[in-house]
C-alpha cells in the first residue's frame, strides 16, 4: 500500500524514486483508480508534478508516514500520514520566501541578486479557475506595451514613469517576463496609438454629411510658446452633435498676426477640410491684421457663406469671464474683507462651530455653506459672495459669541456685495450652461446674450453712480460680442421651429427700440441669402436621396430612379424647377417661416425635429445641420470660468510638439471609445 501511494505523490522525475514503484502495489490505496487504468494515468500525472521536487526528497519515517527532506539544509517537513497528503505549499514557502539557511548562505557568499525560484512560475495552479467565460491567454509583450501607452494617454501620466524604479519593481513582480521599456520606446508606442486612432476619426469625419466648425483655444507655456487647441464640431448622420480635438499646434510666436491663420491652414490640410469649413470661433485676442490674414485664407479655401460673416466669431466664455473680471475688480476691497472673514471661519474648527451655533440661534434659513474661493476661477468667488451675503446676519452677530472676531464687514459693505452678486449671477448662470455634458447650441446663447444686453442697458440709467459705471463698462464688452455674433445667433434661432423670426423680432425690439426694423431686416435678408447659397450647391448634395443613400437607410430605389432620370436626358429638369419655383411657388424657407410656431416644450430636441422633417425640407435641413453645429465657446468645460489663459504644464511643454499633440488628441479620441474591444478586462496567464 505504501508503494502505490508513493507513486501518486512523489516526484516521478526522480529516477531513483521511480524504482520504488512495484507491481505488488495494493489497489485499495487508491480506491478511485481501476488497476487497468493505471498505465494510462501515469504519464498524465507526470505533467502535473511541481518543480518543488528539485529541492526536496521523500523519506519513509515509519510505516504509513513519510516526510519531505530539503536537499540543501536537510530540514524535514510533514508530507503524508496514511492516506492524508500535506501538499506542497509549505515546501514552496521554505524555498521561495528565503527561509532555507543554505540558500541564504549561498546568496551571501555569491553577493548575487535575491533568489527567485522557478516554483511559482512553472506550476499552473490557476488552471483550476478556468471557465469558458474568463479564458486565459498567453503573455503578450506587445499587448502589454500597448496597454501601458493607453494608460499613460488616458490618465496623463508622465512618459518617464516607465523608467521609475517603483514602476519597474511593480511590473517585474507582476510579470517577470515583461521586458522593461524606455522613455523613447513608450513615446513611440503613444504616437503609434495616436496614429491608429487618427485613422478612425478621419474616416468618421470624411463621411459626415455636412460641414465642420472649428474652435481655437490658445494655451501658453512658461517658455512663452503658444499651443493652439483646434476642435472640430459637426452633426453626424444620426443628427447628434459631435466634437473632436483635431490638432494641438505649437506656435513659437502666439501674439503674431499669423499665429491663428497658420494653425487653421495646418488643420485644414491635415484633415482635408478645404471646402468643408463653416465657421470659426476663437478665444484669443486677435488684432485687425490677424483677422485680415485669416479671412482671405478661409475665403479662398471655402465657399463664400454670407461673404465670410459666419466664418469669424468670438468665444462667449471669454466674453463672460472678461465681464466678471470687471465686476470683481470694481469690488476687490469688499471681496477681500469677506474672503478674510470666510478664511477665519474655515481654517479653524472652533471658529466654524461658533459660527454654526450663532446661525442656529438666529434661525437663518440659508442652506448655503461657506467656501473659500479659488481666485483663478471667478465662479468660486461669486459662490463665496453669494453664500456670505445670505449669512451676513451671522457675521454681524458673531462677535458676541467670539470676541476674537474683528473682521465683520459693515452694512454698506454687505450692500455692495449684494450689488456685485446681482451683476455676477446672470453671467454665472449663462457660463454654467457651457459646463453641461450636452453641447449647447447657439440658440441657447441667443437668449442669454440678449437678456444680459437688455439688463445692462437698464442698469446704465440707475441713479447709483457705482451701478451705472459698472454697467457701462460691462455693456461695452457685450456690445462688441453682440455686433460680431448676433447674426450667427439670430440665424440659429430661426432654425428653431418654436421661435423662428418671431423671437428675433421680439428681442431686437427690446434692444434697439425704434431702430429694430432695420436690424431685423439684416437677419431676414441673411437667412434668405444663405438659403439661396444652399440651393445653388452642386446637385448631388441637394436631393434627399443622396443623403439617404449614403446613410444606408434603405433609399437605394429612390437613388436608382434619380440616376435613371438623369440618364434619360432630364438632368436639366432640376435647374428648370429652381428657376421657375421662385415665381410660381414658395420656397422651403418661406413655407417653414409661415407655418405656425411649435409649442415651447422644455425638453424639445431641435436636432431630432430636423431629423424627422428632412424629407419635408431637404435643402433647409442641410442648412440647419450646419448652422446648429456652430459652437459658441472655444473653451473646454473645465476652463469656462478661468480668469487667466490656460497654461501647458512644464513637463508637457518640454516634450516634442508632435508628442504633445499625440497625447492630447489621443486622450480625447479614446474618451469616445473608438477601441471598444481593447477596453475589455483580460486575464493574463503567468
């Protein structure tokens, strides 16, 4: 019986121990095995033997009891008693954990690297966890490098992290077979990921049915270099508003008159957008000479949409931040007083407790909490002022509970703070829309801009000289924005079936008074002129069947019929219809404008409405697609409230411009999940 048990548990690689296996073995020692199955199972079990037996032998201590003896230090360990086998885990620990004194002595004498046994590498203990739903795959060096590049891109880790000792030690413990990579290697992997993703984005943009609008966001660096972030905005076949970062272009002289025009020209060439650019929005102060350099370039490479009036537009986020900066500058003294009071409360737990105690005693109904502002983000200063003014009674009475508090603003100070909040609130509400996940259309900011414009117009006539002066300063900035962008915003509003020209007429009357009719006529003439330009576009872009056929929506029959008509000599029929329809029947635009307005529903989807009505208004829907893709802000959502121009960090600005572009663009593209398959969790076999 003892000999059969030894056959099943001792290392079959040891030829001396193989000699112990005899034909007199008793089958009752292995009741689950049939004698005739023994020759078939023996080679199968040989493959499953652990490499631990290179360091241990089996010794018979007494009948039915055997122990494992270390070949190096001669220590013995429990192995089997009767039919119970102790296993090999404790034997592995003796070798792998460095507790064997003989192995430790060898390491000290040889001054070698820490001992790494082959035990844990070769034994496939994890096979027991295999299941069809979580398959194991072989270790793949290239795939691991690809995932490291994706990780660095997605989380903005420094490329040099792959050479940091901590990262190297972590990876070697996780997978000893992984060859460490250098900075240059991972930089190449990140650029390769960028190029691979760029092919997908380029194919996506090539297939869009409409035009592309660009935004330019200028960043600075400590090296006085400029980086122009160029983002493309467009509406896809499903009538969903899309945005993608297309380029990050380094400009050595960001304040030069040619900086923006050079960046735009590079983007148009890189993405083959000549003839597809519809509008341009920027947040960098540009001189008249800079605009003169930019406009001819755009007009040369693109159709003259309204003689270039839709090509240039200012960033609403920059305009709102500039106006907020005026407000904060006018009240900087009172703002400092309130900031110091808030700082007194928020930096001491005992002071904060006393503040809450006084608030509860006075039963102040405010639910706002005091915050200390970040002076680089003007919204935090507004929120600090708004919370403090609601709690002004607590500040005024706090000295009765806390004699050390000597910073309480006067009643005149609180009145001034409330005035500042009155000016800041509409700016804050408008800018907050830009931080929402849904990209707001120009329609939304027509409402915001004209309301701010009208409110400031009334504030100028206020008897309080402080209010009147501040309102005048702010109105100068909103006036400039309104002059540059009101036509774009108004045309976008006309494309909303809830408003059309009616809201334009109403709001212009509020702003311009008796002069409103002339301004309204500019919008009406502009929308009709733009429509005629779309009617005159090449015929393949105009008929509805062309779009439907490209989108694969089952309109092949209609497209086929159109080709047949052209082949039969009716290619000039569409031209004849265009020439005569203006005299005999109303255009799509006039029909659309004369129809009654839709009810104002809060959750109305204007893009969804045009998607449903593109058959009824084939040409007008194409115009609406381009107009409703015009972005009003060039700032990223996390930069809307910035008081200063964004600055590229010192590490990234030290990289090559091509690497900076690859890292920033690829991060944006990976956010949209262009490589869904690579996001799946993978179980690696070591």
